[in-house]
């Protein structure tokens, strides 16, 4: 960290990593596709994991350990003025498992579950895994900003859909849903007797001038019919440690968590639980520095595009380290990320994977060194001629 800004690891260090980001493509490809950070771990997390290794703490999770839940609750209170109860939380492998296991208990086989594309691609497959049917209600696109289509959600619920799978903040567009919008959503869902599973994995990465609102904080209705999927995996780059949490705000949803098979808990990674506790308890300074680096990179990308690729439009994010790029003016087809990979050797997220609304778009990972952003734009500009 320099001047309060987190700095990415050198490329030589990054190339030694064995994760998907660094092993999918040859070394001549600049990998900016999957949601992994290039930053070193928060010092508190490194220290906690090192201590665990030194004492051989590599066994099963303790089902009675509330340390990580209490750390998350304190973090939520400090950061979002929300005080979830550790007694209303449960643990498992990752947010995808939270989504699937929750939906299995909230819907009947074949029931419709609403998603709001363009959206995180696994949503399209997690719903069938849970026994449901995908119902698409795309985000409203005003050109400069996205928003939930509350009337469309209302109509889909009236036609029989039984749940909403909310992405909050929204991946890939970086939208932070406003409190009033979420209040209105909770009323719509309550009117139809439906449920909400809110994926809030990117919430700690809300940009500093924005305000994140947890879904369960907005109304009694939301607490009655909603359950939150939360994790430190995106905020602290812990995806490989496999830990996420169910968060409830009512007796009904707490009962859902308590009804889960014991093995859902025991699939949690102990290192993940240790790292999650350390991150939420002691990683706030590192997280502030990381957000500063991400926001600096967003501003840098805007400047680079304005100078070198002025027809490419960045949909300015309010959260996450992901940039949603409209590349349609370049004439690179419906999946410009494929063209960028072949002709610029830059690996971006494929827009159409996020839904048909992603045609002409690509997603760029900005949790990297500023030099990486500059090189990526230079390569894309050269490919554009």
C-alpha cells in the first residue's frame, strides 16, 4: 500500500499464481476476465492464515464458532448501519450454494425465478439446479443508468413467478440499488407472497461516494420474505477458500437456515472462515486502499478510452472492480471479447454470457495495476486500427 492506495503485485509474482485467471491463457494474453484481484492479501488475512498453517489448523470447521459471523455483523454495522444478528446466519461453501440451497426451500419444482439481465452468468444455471425456471426481467436501460424494472417484476410475479434472485450490487453493470427502489421491490414481492434471495457478494466493494443498502434492512416485508447471500470472497479475494454465509432477518428465514442438512455447513472451508473473520474484523484499512485503487483505475480507464478509443463507452460503475464496456461501435460483433482475445490478446468477460442484453459488450476486471489498464487499452486500440 502506498499513500493509502493498495498496489497490485508485480507481474512476475502474478504469473506464479495457479488460479483460473493466470492459467487459462498463454502468457502473451493479458487476463482481465474472471473476478480475481491482482492485489496482495490484506495483511491481517495473511497473518491469520500463516498462524493457522504454523499450528496445523487444517481440520473441519467448528459449527459453534461465531467469530466470523460476529465480525461480519460489526462490519455491516460500521459500514452500512445494518446490524444483522450472528444467530441468524449460517455458513457454506460459496454464494452459489447459498442461492441454490435457499431457492430449493423457497420454491416448488418448476416455479419461475426472476433474474434481471445483463447479470452474473451462473444465475442462468443456478435456478434450474434449484429446480426452478428462469424468468428474465431485464434491467431498464436509460442510456446513462440502469434500474430495476419494478413493473416488469410485478407482472412476472402476477403470471406465477415465485421468487426474485437479486444481484445487489449488480454484476456486471456495477449498479447499487437505491433504498427506495428496494423498499418498492419488497412491497411488490410481498403483495404476491413471493421471496427474494439477494446476492450481496460485491457489497463491501461499493465505491466510496455511493451508499449500499442491504435488502434485509429496508422493510419488515423484506426481512420476512428475503434471505441474503454474503461473503468476503470478492472484497478480500478469497474465492478459492470457499466460504460464504446465509443471512436472515426473520424467524421464518432463520428456520430455513436451521433446516439445512449438516453437510451444507461442513462444506465450508476452515481457511475461508479464518480469512473471512480476519478480513471483516481487521481488513478495513486494506479495503479502503483497495477501493481507492479501483476507483483510480476507473478514472484512468475513462481517460484512456476518451483519448484512444472514443467510440467505446464505459458504463460507469457505482460498485465492484468490474467495468461494463459497450464496444458495439467497433464493429467486433455480438461478442467483442472474442475478437479482443484473438486480435488484441486481451481476455475480457464475454458480454453475451450475461444475457442477450450483453451483445456488443464486454466486462473488464480493473482490480489490477494501472499499467495493466493502459496496456489493455493500447492493445484494444491497436486492434481497432
